[in-house]
């Protein structure tokens, strides 16, 4: 998520980075709900489902990266990123997060260790509370990443070559993330 939000920020600006952060945050809740209601273990029991979702996510990341590199947005247009791009960053990041089966596996591996079946709250409520805490912790790291990446990009976009390099770096990060996801054995 950190590299993804950095790539969105570098390629499309701070607003797009924050929208990407929000999309990842919201997408993570889908995985929290799936873990809370017992749907995530399907990834463990049906390896074909895990593989299909993993490959769809990998393909989508590569496709987004290629789109960033090929983007025709000029350096002088950078300060006013079109609203469509900002909205697209939210939608794209939501899709990327939902299509990341490793997030589902993370929640089914981590959260049960901290759930007490004999506790005063139902197990699903404990899952939701813990998932929300974890999600906010991750989002705070994404927030710092967006601020850092936007500071770097502010300097880079002062020249046309710097802006093009920023797009290339952002797109390359996405392609790299997609290829890593596709080739991971886990």
C-alpha cells in the first residue's frame, strides 16, 4: 500500500495520493468484514480462487502502471489535476486492495490471535474492532507516505523532464508491484 500510494502521488499529485489512501482504507474494510464473517478462509481452502484473484490484481496493477507511463498530462497541467483523475485514484485503489488476496490472508492470520471466543463481545465484533484499529494504523503510514511523495514530486515537477520522470517512476512502481504479486509463491 505504501508504494502504491507513493506511485499515485508521484504520478497524479497529493489529492490523488490521498484518494488512493482512502480507497485502500475502504478496500481493507472489505477484507476485515470478510474475516469477521468467516469468508476469508476460502482463500486457504480454494487455492484456485486465491490464484485467480492474485493474477487479476497483478494484471490490474501492471495495466495502471502502463497507463501512468503513457499519460500525456503536461508538466504545466500538474498543479490542477483533473477531478476525474482524483476520483479514478479512489476507484483504482479500492479495486487494487480488494483484488489483493494477501490482505485477506493477513487478516485471517493476524486477527484470530487477539480474539477471545469467551469474551464479552461476540467474535465478529472483536474482529471488526481489531480490523479497524489495524486499518487506521496502516492508513496513518499511507498518510505519511503521501506527504513525503508529494514533497518529492513538488520539486520534480518544476521541470518538464522532472515531471516525466515522476510519471515514469510512479508507473514503474505499479508495474513492479504487479509483477511481484504475479510471481509471489505465497
